[in-house]
C-alpha cells in the first residue's frame, strides 16, 4: 500500500515508490512516528469492523 515512515536522519522511507500527498493522510504513531496512509487504507480503517468498540 502507500505507507511511508520517517527513518530519522536518513530521511523518509516509502513502501510505495510514489505517495501523492494530496491523496494521503499523515497519522501519528508512537512507535513509527508519522505514517502516511492512502485513501483506500483510510476507508478500510474507518469501517465499523476495524474500529474499537468502547
């Protein structure tokens, strides 16, 4: 998918070769810092099955 993560001083590492910032959203993760998710990933995360019930 279009996920990227910050590798500190070495720069940004992307699993996908190109991530369009207009089609992605930055999410902060305590372990991996900022993660950039594409629209398809965000749609999956926003489903009722994926969300934690409180």
